[in-house]
């Protein structure tokens, strides 16, 4: 078991998700911003290793506009050595990596152009992980997409489109249950037809489910992960009090987290904390997990 957080470290004063407006695009600006983001990524990973945080979600903004038609620059070649250096560090320290494109990635969109743009973005994400030299336990997570007034047909369209994706993309994709449209059972059904692993989101399940307990959910989704996929991934958060139901907590609720660990005791998995204060909650979670024999610290 590894613990992690997404994209940004507030402690070290180095943001690895810098970007800029499309109207100010230039190759010089892309190179400068991409280099900053890569430098920051390595610094964040170094911080994480020092603090036993061995799971990390890399920002989609690592190389700004990499999948946009405006970008003709061969960023893959320019940043090849930097990406390999980061990948070597990741492998040397047994870090788990994931990426999570924005929700405009819609494989099942009724608009073919949206699907084509989604494929370009997925190509970019998989290229980043491939250039780092990471195995297929490094995943790119997406949502199923929209319902478009007909959930059954939208699920069929997802399967059809998924099967058209290049194997290089498919081998990294995982799909998560969401908080409104596609619950865990929907994702399990799609997984049976496509063989993709299902990433379980705890908060989303609390908001959109068919009555399964946490223990029952783990019985359902963990078998979708094969050996080459690595341990199952779980997104963990609680709802921020006095805000919209889908709002993630500002800081970890340790009582809830400890109860969650007890409920899932028979299972081994990696936990991504989708919590606003990022590494601060991860550090508190590490302190709790030091007493759990599933926790990986070296």
C-alpha cells in the first residue's frame, strides 16, 4: 500500500502545473514553462520520498498545449532526457504514478470531434508516461463521460470507442465511478466488456451508489486489476462540511480515514488523497499508516 496526493505541493514553494493563455503561445514559452514544471516535478518527488509518500498524480499541465493543434514543437524530443531522469528516479524509489485528464475527455461523446480531441489528449498523457519509461502500473484515469439522454446507448458507444483506441493508450487507461452519472456497478459492467481496471472513488460512491457497503465495493472492483496493472487504485476523500456534496475536504478526517482502513483490511491497494491541502494530509495519513502492515515505506 502506498499513499499519495495530486499534482501540487504547497510546502516546497514550487508549482509544477504552470501554464499560460493560448493567445500568448510560443515555442519559447512552452519550453520555459515545461522546463519549470519538470524541475518542480522532480523536487516534489524528492520531497515525497523523504516523507514516505510513494504515490503521486502528475499534472496534465506538465507540458502546456502539448495535445493542441497549435503545438508543432517536438516536445517529446526536447524533454526526452528530463523525462527519462524523472522516470529513473521514480523507478529507483518504487514510486507509483498516475495522471488524470480533465473532464472534457469524453470517449463516448456524441460529437466525433470531441472524441478525436480526447484521443489526442490521451496520446499526450501516455507519451509522458512512456517517455519516463514506466510500466503499465502507471495509469491514466478517466470518467465514462456523458449520458446524452440515453445511458444504455452511451455505454455502448463508450465500449465501441474504447475498442478503437490504440493499445498504447488502452494499456494505461482506468475508469472511475463518478458522483452523478456512472456508479461503480456501471463501471464494472463496462469493464467486463473492455477489460479496463476500475478505479474506486470513495466520495463519489457515497454520493452515487446502489447500496453497496465499502467492503462489497472492494469485492467488486479489485478483481478488475491484473498483475500488470499493479495494485488497485483508490481515490479517497470526504465531503467538506457546509459545502456542496461533491466538494472534497480541505483536510483529512483522520477518524473517517482510520475507519476506512479498518473496513478495507482484507485488501491491499494504493490510496490517492483527493484532499485540498495535498501533502499536509498525506503526511498525517502516513503517520496513521505506519501502524498498518499493508503500508509500503521503502
